[in-house]
C-alpha cells in the first residue's frame, strides 16, 4: 500500500472539518474524492500534504508515518501537490517555471523538459511565454507538469477541471489518464466534476460533512443512481 490514511480529524482553528476520514491507495491507482462543495475534499488533500495538519489519526506513506511532518519533508518523500488555484510564477516563462522545479529521480533519471513537453505539447509551443499570460487550462497543465518535474511517486490533484472550458477539461482528462497508464503515476484527486472523475479514476470515496459516506469502484458507482443523487446531487 502506497498511502494509508486512517481516522484523521482536521480543524481550521476551532472549526472541525474532517471527522475520522480514512482512505488508501495502492501503487498505480487513480482514486478520486467526490462530494459537494464544502464537504472536506480539499482539506483531505491538504491534510495529507501537511498544509493543514490533522490533530488526530494516522497518515502513512510507504509505511512511514508522515502526519505532523512539514510540507517540504512530505514533498521530499515523494508526494506532489497541485492546488486548485494553480500557483505558478507569472513573471517567469513556462520553461523557467519547469526548470525551477527540476529534481533528479532516485535512480538519476526522471522527468526532463523533453518529457514534460511530450506529455503537454501545448507547453512546448508556449515555453518562452510568461506564465501569467497563459489561459487557465494552460496554467493547469503547467502546474501539473511543474509538479512532475519534482519526480513524485504520488500526485495529489485538487479540482483539476475547475473553471476550465470543456475542450481544456478533455485535454486535462487525457493527460491525467496518460500520467497513470503510460507513466504509472499514482494519483489521488478531489473533483466535483463527476464526468471527469468517472473517466480518469478506478475507485472513488464520497465525502459528506467531513466523513466518508461511500467508497467503491467506479463501475459500481456508475450503477448506483441513488448514491449519486443522495451525495452528489446528480
């Protein structure tokens, strides 16, 4: 098991947000966290990354307890985080954004500019363009590619399709699928777009009011209209 989250409780000051959330990922899986706005999807990812540390429970990565570690240590262990707000360096070029994040893999190989441009060909044509002048979809691609330049073993994606035009959503879906199937990347994503989640994931966890209310395979979810209606409003 690559990631094992057990019974975490996370707070924002006095507000209790996550109530005993548990989830797990094996290597090579793409798993999604679903739910309406405000149910704790982003907080779950931030808890794993150490940005909003849980006050209780356990988070193990490759069998090592990481709860309580600062985010930079968690990143060094091999977890990459792509936030919803697509934080990039707007006054640096696409190429410079990627080069800043370059980190050699443990075997000396890993992600290179050429590999990033192969997966995200749009970035190749924009590599000398300033990051702040890219469209929202292009910035999302840049954020994902920049995270991959750090050679993570687990990729956390927060609402990757949020605010994007339909064509860009399709491109992001294709690239997430390629990352998983071609590169073998393990991915945990939070997503409100059910269509995107069903296309790219193999399993799902559904949150409601900071608790896991349902979990199972995507095929099982697709055949459960009551679950989707009750928890996702579709």
